[in-house]
């Protein structure tokens, strides 16, 4: 049972109040997803706003085959991919260089532990190929189950399991400092 | 549980414990502003040349490719929509495809005779 069903029906019927409530419920998760997928490239809040704008426009086409949360994640993945592709083209056009990695930390990097921890995780995720990063983010950070992820990415469950396994293997040495802190 | 399993669990737990992002208090207001801006565009949005440029670019590219690859002899081909009755003339049956037909030492009278014969002497 989709906990958002009633709100989705009301929003699809034109209720902005219902849609506002959906945004409040899912904004943190979508911004977190955008941050993880973009790994320092671009503005994740801007991308997340675009996700909800697109969701509003295409809400009538949401048939309820999945939960609203899963559908919103699909929209988010498409928005981020489009944004990254556009950014990659602009970068090539104006600099001639391909931006393969996020920018290194500046001398004024925050010392706040929470921010530092988040940065370590985001940078580690940024080293992964897109397919592995998306899968492990959806599973371990967004809490989607394997079936949902497989449906969202339109791949077999076995593929999802394999991607997540390989992603975690690659992340282990990069996240090891966080293991030792025990946080 | 193997060491690999423990490592998998450690990574999963670390990712799951990632601090949630701080979402700006104006996030919802900005979403609504963007939705309202898109709604106000209305017909102006339809006339947005940038959107149409992006939408039509693939079609324009396909037309350009077809035009570049179109064979030259196809341009001069004409086709009549309805069948037209044709009169077979000597010229229709005269097929100077053989080298002998273009012999330089053939007299003009011989050529004329061949043409008037309706191709009966044509090899």
C-alpha cells in the first residue's frame, strides 16, 4: 500500500497543497539522491527542484504501477542523467577537457565532522561508474529493495545484486577511514 | 559470515549512515516558483525558439543527411502522375548502343535509311 496514494490522487487532480506535502515528504531523500548521483558536479538542490517540477507536470501519467516514491526516484535518475550529459557537453565545448572527477577540496574545506563524513562518502561514490553508483545509492542510501531497483532501472534483479556487490567492494577501501571512527 | 560479507555489511551500513543533506528552507517555494513560471509561459513556451530548436534539430539533421546522400541523377527524374499514351517512333526503336552504329565511315544516307526503317536493321 502506497502511503502517498491519497496525496498523489489529490495532486494529480490539481491540488497544489497535496503536491506541496509530497514535496515536503520526499525533498530530503531526493536531494540526497541527487547529491550522491552527481558527486560534486552541479547543484543537487537545483536538480532536485527540477525533479519535482517534472513530477508535477507528469503526475497524471503516473499509473500507480509502483509506489510514488519509486516513480519519483525514476524521475530523479533521468533528471540527473540529462543534467550530467548536458554539463559534459558544455564542458567539452568550452574547455576541451572532460570533467572526470569532482574538484579537489579547497584550502577552506569545512572541518565540521558531519560535512566531512558526507564529503568522504560523496567523493567515494564519485569514483564509481554510473551504473554501480546508481544501484548502491538506491539500495544503501535510499533504502529501496532489490525488486524496486530492478524495476526502476529495468534490469534483472541479479544484475542489481551484482552491481551493488561490486560497488561495495570498490567503496570499501575508500570508506575504511569511516569504519575506524566507528561513526 | 565470511570476511567479504562483513565488508559488504560495513560499506552498506556506512552509506546508510550518511548524514542527510540540509535542504534550504526555500526549497518548496522555489519548486512552486518554477512550476508557476512554466505555467505562465503558456503560448510563449510554445513559441520558445530554443525549445523548438532542440526538438527539431534531429529532424533537420536527418533531412540534411538525406539531401547530401541523395543521388544526383534522381533530381532530374520526373514522373507523371497518370499514364500518358506514347507514340512509338523510329527514334524510340533506334538504339545506338552498339559501337558499330557509330561508325564514322557510315554514310549519312545509310544512317537515314536505318532510322526510317524503324530499327529493323538495328542489330
